[in-house]
C-alpha cells in the first residue's frame, strides 16, 4: 500500500516537473533578474558594466514619480468603481436570465483575455473626428478633444476593458443564491429594486469585492489604453513610464524599480482576489 502511494506521489511530481521548470525559467528568473537590475544605475546592467547604487532608484521613484503612481492607482480604482456600479446589476440580470441574448453576452465576457488593444484602438477611433461620435460633436458644439486625451477617457477605457471581470466574479456569487430568498422578499412586500439591494447584494458581497479587486489589478497593468486614449499628459501611468524609461531614455535600473513596485501592487491585489474567491467555495 505504501509503495503504491509512493509511486503515485512520484508520478505526480514527475508530471509537475515541466510546469515547475516553465515557471522557474520564464517567471521567477526574469522577475529576479529585474529585481537585481533595480539596484543598478542606468543601462550598466544591460551593458555588462554593472554599477550598484543600492536603493537610489526606489528613492527617485517615490520622490519624482509620485504623480505617476498616484495616477495609476486612481485611474484603476475609479474604473473598477464604474465596473462595480454597472457590473453587479448586469451580472444579476444574466444569472436570472431577465434579459435577452444572455448566451451572446456571456460569450462576450471572455473579451478581455484577447488583450486591451481592441478596446483602446476601437474607442480611439470612435472618438476621433469622423468616428462614431463625430455627429454629436457638431450637435453639442464641442471638439473631440473634450472627450479624448484626458483622464476621463483613460478611466472609461479601463472600465470598458475590465467590466467582464466584475460580471464574471459577481455572477459566480449570485448563482449560488437560492431564488427562494427573492421569493420570500417579494412575499414580504419588498419591490424588486429593494430585494436586489437588501438581499442579493449582501449575499454576493464576497464575489463583488473579488470582482472589484480583480478589475483594479488588471487596470494597473494597462498600457495601450492610457497610451492611445490619454495622450501625452494623461498617459502618465506606471506602465507607460516603464516603457519610456527602457526604450527611450535607456534607464533600465529605474524602469526595473518601477516594474517591481507595480508587480508588488498587482500581486497584492491578485492575492486578495484569490483569497476572497476561495471564500466563495
């Protein structure tokens, strides 16, 4: 019996070995390499003439890039808040099948996994002169610049991109709520809206929180949305700065430090999402 169990455990480890090698080679090693680079000066690490400067890059980040960090967190938070307001009712309607074309809408929920290029490029073209919203500009006497190349456009882009995550997480929680709770609420005289606010929302709060944090975390790593919709000033977020520091300024040490900080914030949000999701099981 013991030999059989040892055989199964050994086979499990053997099957797991390729995955472990993949994670170590393509995740842990690159991240550790970036971590080491964050303590070096400029491009010396890349050129093989490493100049160690300790935590100076991190000091520069918190002194000179506080607005960049603040913009990243603020845009991500506000977009996740919009997802919360729109996504929770939509999730309820989908789960309870109170709207038409639920199958098509559910299929659309995988959209973010294809990347943010479709959202960013699509919205960018819609807001440009000659785009879908061009007739509204003439009607309201406004310019496309009133809607594009500002923080509001970035937040909108993030919200559109991550809305499906809020719907997915919330739907998972709502689907576990017995419909009898709603029936009892209606019997006691609660109107549908009050039933939704006082019964459905409290019982699905774990999924709602997990969805909010997931949206926030995904928005932190957005690059094309702030780049295309934010313009020069409103694209002042961590992802864009990392690319700029690396490819244009060639200050890889500072870019690495900013990357590590972004990674830490993202990992914390991901950890919280997994913890809350686990509580749903």
